[in-house]
């Protein structure tokens, strides 16, 4: 007698794609119930609605969007669901032609999905199982840096040097691989055009940078915080991030970010600014 299979795929038909405009209220309620953790998806829905071609992925549900919801695009972002829902989402993901680039979201949702996906998709490049999700809804508790400002489009090349260095250090791969960096350049240029890339320059060189990577009506998520190696230890990371956070809060939004648990220096920096931990994120890096 052969050994029982490791798992049984859930009938794919039990997971449906949210398309009906009548489901928009339920989707928005799920996002509004957890605005900081859902910012990456909420920003897309607020700008483009729920049509898959417009938001760059599908919103999956099992039964009703108010009970279970997962964004599936280049990244998998579970937003709500019980154990059975998360298993169904994982099985649906396994039935697609390619695996996503990463899983990211609340740790209690991401890690069970990854446990089911890993035997089929194989090992991850990195699993960051605990990343404190932090939020700030008031003015920073420390001084801001008046030299930190929004980047101008003509400064793209200088800013891109710092952005690539940050990306390699944080993610572990060069964003120029594959297309020579054209896609990453377009994304960075888009952030600059939207006024969401911030930096301090010293004689034309970026010495501090950060971006508001996702921005929903309620939250601005700060990412890509970086200080040039020659300028570290001077408090630029604290004051610079405080400047960006103050701009987010000043727009009527909550400033948020998430950080690797082992990065004690960054965690202390964000605590000095006034950020508090509200949840635990997890990120599974695949590609």
C-alpha cells in the first residue's frame, strides 16, 4: 500500500475571483478594518477598483469577501481568512502556471499559507517570519531634517544609484537583473513623479533616501530607508525618516512601515521617532 499524499488539493472552484461591483463594499470593509496591514492592497483598490486588469492581480475569496480575502498578483497578500480559507488560497496558488515573487502580510496569515506551499514550490530564498509592523498617527517625537525633501525628476539618475544599493542590501538581489534595470527605473521614476520619493543630497549625491511605497486614503507605508555608508552614525536615518513620516501624518494619514526583527538599529530608530509596533508581518521571498 502506498503512503498517503502529503495533502489533498482543495477544489479550485471553491475559490472565486471578486469581480462584481456589488462586492466592493465588502472588500473596502475588510481593508478598512485593518488599514495599516492592508495598505498595499487598499492603495490599488482605492485608485483602480477591483478589476484584475486594473489592479495587477486578482482578489480571491472563498464564500464571501467579507469572510475571506487574498490578493494574488506578483505577490500573494492574504488579508482575511480562517485556516481552511488559507489552505484553499494556497491550493489555488499552486494551480497557477507560475509561483509568485513573494508572500507578504500579517504573519498569522502568511506563514500557514507558506507551510502548505513550500512542499510544492520548494524552498524560499528567504523567510522573514517576524517583521514588526509599526505605525505613527501623530507628529514625530524627534526633530525632523529640513534638508530632506521630495526628489525632482531631473535627479532620477542620482537617486537611482542609492535606490539600487538599498535594494541589493535589503532584498539580496540586483533589481537590474533580467531587463537591465528598465522596470526598476520606471518604478522609481513613478514614485518621484508622484512626489513619494524623498532624499537628502550632499553635493549631488544622495546621502539619505526613503519612499512612500504604498499610499491608501488612510495610510502611507514608508519603505526603502537608506543612509549612505559614509554618513551613518550621524542621526540622518532618524531625522530623515521623521521628515517623511511627518509628511504622511500631515496629509491626514497614518505613517507605517515594517522592519526585520533582527535589525535592532532600525527598530530603535523608529521607536525614537514615535512608531509603535501594532502587529507582526512576515515575508517569504521566492524570486
